[in-house]
C-alpha cells in the first residue's frame, strides 16, 4: 500500500460516490455495501480530491478557510487521507 | 436515529437459471404477480425518502427482468447506490453496457467454485465459463466487481484457489459466506455442513489472505455460525437497518422472514413503505430489546448481537422468540450440538435437492 505524502495527488476511487444524505444532511461516501459519514473537515478534503491537486495544495487551499495553523491542518489531512486509502476509498497518483 | 433503513434488498424475480442447493429463496414460493417496472420505481423512491442509501438488485436472477435497465435508472433517479447481485448468466457485454449506461454503480457476481467441474455441479448447470466471460468484462466497462462465493462442505477445501480466482479477475471485494441454513440450505444441511476441521483450516486461510490483500482487495469472511459460541447480529437487529421487498411486493425485515410461522407481511401495493417500516406489526415484532426472553434480556451482549437470528430460533427451537440456539447461553444449544455431532459421525448423505424455479 502506498502512503500519503505531500506530493501525491488523491482522487476518489472509481467505486465511491460522494453525496449528501437526504435524511441527516451529512456528507457521506457510498461504496459497495458501505456508508462512511464524513465530518466537515473530511468533507472539505474529499471535495479537493480530484486527482490533480497535490496534498500540499489541498492543505494550502483549506488553510485559507480554516483558522488553525497549517502544521495541524497538514497532519489532520494526511491522517484523514491515509484512513481513506486504507479503506480503499481513494487512490493516489504521484 | 435508532431505526433507519440504510439498505433495501429488491428481489426482482424468483426465476433463476441456477439451481444452487443453498439458495436463500423460500422453498415454497409465495404466489402472486411480480411487481411492475413502475411499482418498483415507486418503491425505490419511497425507500430513499425513509433513509435508504443502498439498493441491492437481486432475485432469483435479476437479469431475468427485461426491464432491469429501467429499474436501475429509477434507482439512480432516487439517488440510491445500486449493486447488481447476479449469477452473471446472460450478462453479455451489450447488456452490461446498457446497465452501466442506466446508472449501475457496482456488480456482484456469484461463483460456486474456482473451477468449472465443481462450479457447474453445484449450480446444476453449465454456468462457470459464462461467469468467467462476464466477470472479465466488468472492469473493462469501469464497474467495480465483487465476487461472492457461498462456502460449504464441497468447496471449502478449495478456498485458496477461490481467493486466487478473485484476485485474477481484479475484484475489489470478495465475500466468502459460509452457507446459512434456511430454506434450501436447511433442506440440504447434511450435505452442505462442513466439518470442524474444514472450518478451522478455512478460517486460517481467510485470515492470512485478508492481511495479505489489505489495501488491494477487501475480503469479507462470514463465519459458519453453528461452529460459533455467540450468535450473529442478524440483519444488525430486526427492523433496524435493512429491509427486503420480495418479487410480489411483500416487505420483509430479512430475506428469510417468511419462514417464521404466524408472521403476516405487508405489501407495497397496499401500504406506504414508510408506514410498513415504522408502524407495521411485522417490523415491530422483534424490534429493540423489549421482546427478548432470558438470558438475552439481561445479557450485556444484547445490543451487540440482538439475540441472534429469529428465523434460526424458529427453525431450530420452534419458538421465534427464543435465544438463537447457536449461543452457548441458550438452553437449547444442544440442538445445534446434535446437528454438528451428526455431521462428524454420519456418513455423507447422498444427493442434495437442487433448487427449482416456481
């Protein structure tokens, strides 16, 4: 399994769909036999996972919106993406 | 929300080209007209409104419905993530492209074994090569492929080869489900039940493969519950997460619920799905923990396994309210132990009864 580094470009895996749950209004990832509810930060990160933006660029884009220091945000983003990768929900390109 | 349906299993038809001796369909098929295209589309829309996100299109064989693409389009319109649960017999490239075009999200193909001789013997028809042809085409059209293999005495020793087949076909998921003994599976229990030795070897193989394939292919191994000491959390609780609509429109808390004597089920032709889910007697019969007998009622596991399986309790103890007899705390555990003892000592029974179409 490849790890998440700041230069890789994450994208949602082909079998994963992002949508808003009409009952709870929460963002969810749907995939065969599964549902993952995303917290607001994870949702923002996933919205930037287009296979083109590098992790470093995603963090930079989000740091404009979030009032936390960039080091914390970077750690949070890498942790979140590593979790999604371990669940086969994203793919990463170099 | 405590009781919210996340997934709907739509059994579109009882027709099937396969004759697997463990089929989950009822042995005595209910009589009635299959739901029409428009009726199913209405069910999908109603399901989405009460919280359903996942739709399993199953049967019988869902490809037997000529309107399958229209049904998938209806699911797409309702915002459901659709999964086609199929034997893949009749899944020609042109049909698959049509289903993908209609909005199909994923596909699950059943295999009976890793090779044609055994696979065809279990399916009761020459299906294995057709399945291979179809499965090879699935990644080409960009659909995620799940393989599902029901495991039992006659194919459990082939587990390593079965896992290798899933890898070779590029599956992203592999469901290895030991037979559940309801309906046809119960009828053929003596022929299907693996030995303890087989089960222990298989668990070790599955665990090793799960670790080896992490990040590449998700491997789900459903344990044979008779060999367990605690019951499975059947359906994640009665009327809690799942609902099934059968070919004639009856709404069931689990696909086998018609086997429970005395339960009456509502029909989507007569009642709104929301009412059936929330208010109907059948969906409330075993909901929560208030219905539970001892020892379940005072068991710290009651919110974990929900007392096990109601169909299994009814089938093996004659009482649908009883603790699932798989549980070693059940006063009726000996029923399960006696079945297992017979498997180890009796000679292998002759032929199984192949599934028939209605």
